[in-house]
């Protein structure tokens, strides 16, 4: 249950992160925007800071996919 809720929270954070990265860096900076979005998600994951590095490693591919999904979602709007 914890992981399911955490994954939902990461998806929501990804949407916000993509919007903020786009506003901050504009176009033609895909790699930098993705890195900024990932850093935003990791820093805002609602878990104790001690567990963030482990969760970041454990969920790295999920976080990456959430950012890609958020980008596609924003492009459709």
C-alpha cells in the first residue's frame, strides 16, 4: 500500500516538476529540464530524508517514466 501511494504521489509531483522545469528553462533544454524535474520529485517525496536516497535508487526507473509521462501529458494539453 505504501509503495502504491508513493507512486501516485510521484506521478503528481512529476506533473508539477515538468511545468516548473519548462517555465524555468524554456525550450531546447530537454536534458536539463529532465534533471531538474527528477531533482524536484526526489526533494519533495513525502518520506523521511533518511529514506530518500534508497527510495530514489529503488524507484529511479519509475521516477524517470513518471517524468516522461508528465511531459507527454503536458504536450497533449
